[in-house]
C-alpha cells in the first residue's frame, strides 16, 4: 500500500454492448484506468463499486498495485486498501518502532552497566545481571 499521484484517469461506465456495468447482484460499478509516475506509461486497471468515480488528475490516492495475468497477458491492477489493510500496516509499524526502542534501551542499559564495571550477560534483548558481592548492589 502506497500513496500515488494520479497522472491519468479514465472511467469506463459501459461494457462493449453499451450497457452499464453491473455486478452479479445487480449493483452498478465502473472500470477505472489510471497512470502513476512509478509505473511510467503503463495503464493500471481497477474497479470502482459505485455508479461513478470522481478521481481527478493530480489527486493523491492510497493504492495497492499488483501484477496479474489476464487472458494470457500480464497487466497492472490497483485495489483501494480496505480498513483492515490500513490497520495491519499500522500494527506492523508499531511493532517495528517498539522493537527499535527495546533494542536501543537494552544497548543503553548495557553501556550503563559496563560504565559501572558490571559485565552483564546479554542474550537477545534479555539482560542477566551478575550477583553483586554481599552487601553491595550492582548499581
């Protein structure tokens, strides 16, 4: 999922027979063809499940762009991210940030202990502290 600036937008409302597109359930939709800078002059196709698509050239849209084989030809396809996709991406980002902070804290803790002359045993992000001589604290 990435944000793209639309360089070309073409909406197709009717099929080859001049009939409006309708889903199996009879709901209207349109085919949309776009171009974005990342894919040069290649057309990227997708479906918009409403009677019309109001996208304009120059607008920025979050899209998932993939390649697919259709009738023996490779073509680019776009999808509009679902709410679940955005939530999953946000969770991945939070996990990444949390991991980075945990590693940074562990490194700072190690340096602090070494500064005090204590050599902790570190495995991953776990730190085992050596026992201090009786009556002393390791800090």
